[in-house]
C-alpha cells in the first residue's frame, strides 16, 4: 500500500520506517527540514535501538522517502497517518493541539478524491470528532476525508519491535459508511494474520483507550512508590513486596519497579491532559486520584535529593555528587521530564557540585540543563564523588564493578534510585548503599 506519515518524531519516524519494512511504500513528512534531511541521509535524529538499520534498509529499497512538501503528500497516497506531538500546554495541564490542527488545515485543502487520515497522536477525548468537522469544512468540492483514530502504544527503546509486532491494534471509526476499517486491515494485514487482536470501536472510545492505558501504567508505578514510602518508614523492603504481590496474575510484576518514578514525553503529560479534559467535561472528580499519582511520583525526586543531603551531613554545599543517567529511562536519549535530570538539577541548585554521565542523552541534557558538569565517561563522572546517585538504569551502570568504582570515588556512598544494583556485592566492597523503599 502507499501511505504517508505526517510528523517524524519518535512516533512518526518509527511508524514510517516500520511500515516500509512491512512492504508498504511510505512518504514521511515534517515541517522541520533539518529532521527531514537527516532522515533522508539515513540518520535517525534520536537514539532508538534498531531503527537506524530499518531506516537505511528501506531508504535503499526505495520504499521509503521523506519530504517537507505537503503537495507531494497530498498526491502520493490516499492513506495518511498523523503522528505529530501533543505536548502539555504552557501554564496549563491540557494538551496543546496546535500541531494536530495545523496538519488538517495544511493538508486537507490540497486533497483530491477520497482520503483517510489515521490519527496516531495521543489526544484528549473528542479531538477526532472535532478534526472530522474541521476536515469536512476544509475539503474541496472533489474531496472527501475520513478521520479515524489508531492510537500508538510503542515504548521508546522498543519502538521498532512494538510497531512491527504490536500487542494489539486499536481503531476508532466514525459512524457511517467509512472505509477506515477495511483499509486498516490491509495496512496491518501481517500483524493480524499472526493473531494480533484488532479492536474496532468508536473514535471516542479509541481516544480514551490510549489515555486510560497510560494513566493505568502511571498509577501502577505510583502505587508501588507510595508503598515504598511506607516501607522506608516502617522498615520494609518494597522490592521483595513487589515480587510477592506480582506473583498474583491479577496484579503482575511489570510496572511495579519502585524507584525514582516515571518521566518522559508521555506518562506525565498524558495523566495531566486526562485530568484537564475530565474537568472540561464536568467529570473532574472522576480523575482527582491522578493528582495524587502525579504528586507521589514527584515526591520520589525530592526524596532522592533529601537522602543525598542527609548523606552529606545535611549540607550539599561543597559536596561532589555524581548522577549516573540523564535520560528518562535506559535505551533512550529522551530527557523530557526526566527524573534523573530533575534530581541532578535540584542537587546542583541546592549547592552540590554535580557531575552527570549518560551513555546517550548528553547532548539533549546539555540543552535542557546547560549548567551541570557533563563528564565524558562514567569513570570521569565518578572521580572524587562524595555520593553517587544511580538515576537511570542503563546496563552499563547496573554492571559497574563496585571494587573498581570504589577506587575512583572520595566516599563509598551510593543511592540506587532504580533498585537494580546487587546490594550484597556493593556492601561487600565497602559501600554504604541506600535505595528507595528499602532499609539496607
Ligand atoms: C509509555 C507507555 O509504556 C507506552 O505504552 C506508550 O505508548 C508511550 O508511553 C506513549 O504514550 O507514547 P514510554 O514513555 O516509552 O512508554 O516509557 P515506559 O517504558 O512506559 O516508562 C515510563 C517511565 O516509567 C520511565 O521513566 C520509567 O523509568 C518509569 N518506570 C517504568 C518506573 O518508574 N517503574 C516501572 O516499573 C516501569
């Protein structure tokens, strides 16, 4: 099939490359010409394992191309995927739909014949219906545009795998005689033939599926982090507790990783946008618990700062703190709302001499927080540290040798902000190891 993908960020670039990998002919478009030049040259402008190979393979095969020209997009195909960003609005909890609207406004007047736009961006409930009205008002006499919603569930770090083999495909369609379902079945034929559940529903429900999934994941993480707060005071061990409750199939161990909590470009802004939309709908009470989910999550960052201060005899001034990690999670260079960078920044603002190292996120971290010291290696960052904070659980940090690291630091004191280090090995090497939700 021929299709276009509008927006080439984490979501769109991955979707475009993976659709070509599945055999489709794909044209990706973005208003950012630097991004498009980079993608055309075979360079992914962010870190995503496996994506560079898929990109170059499909550019070479001729099935994939990128452009900034909307006229070309309008003529290339009748099927379009919309994957632009919906960030948090400045000064508000709501999602900013400027980019979604701009796509409809720029593309629809150029279309001729019958077109389907599959929205993939995470949007407040009601957006797809609104975009349908907008498209209807902008379509020329010879054009008809059907808007369907096809939310994306990919995780950064596993984006290629999640796109090629999703665990479910959700499609929200408008009422009437649209062709979106038939076309989506063709687009995703490979996945559907291997048994991937294909769930068709109305557009409103499909929008809610996406935000509910992220709200549930955020709630699960904050639940275990709330229990971690109790464990810290009562003297329990949240990791053993999570193992024990996780054996109950109804609960499950995944996303019960207690620690510094969630960040990134999705979970934090999605729960806030969900609350904002509930308020607009007059149902704010339904989601007030998400405020608590957000607050618990933010308290974990403060807790690490307080713990670091306590380990520096109550005063961070003049102490050297190494923060291992800047990305919001491993296998990503994304620092949007990163707990690691937030902790590093707070420690620095409180007077500590902070040294940061991340295997992939250094450039992005520098842009957001230029005043921190960025080391060229983990070893350089660890040199002379009074306290080490493991903030993002990259394999490289999990596998650090406590004996060797012990030779680099000033004091053998470490906070495992992600509960991933082998505690006994570190203790045996003479370390004072502290972790969230555990008394060690
Ligand atoms: C999340 C969802 O998992 C995806 O399904 C969704 O498609 C995506 O948002 C999106 O809406 O685009 P992602 O942001 O890539 O994916 O990251 P996650 O793997 O969900 O991790 C989010 C945060 O939670 C990270 O900061 C991670 O460190 C933290 N986390 C995760 C925990 O603190 N504990 C856990 O047990 C798991």
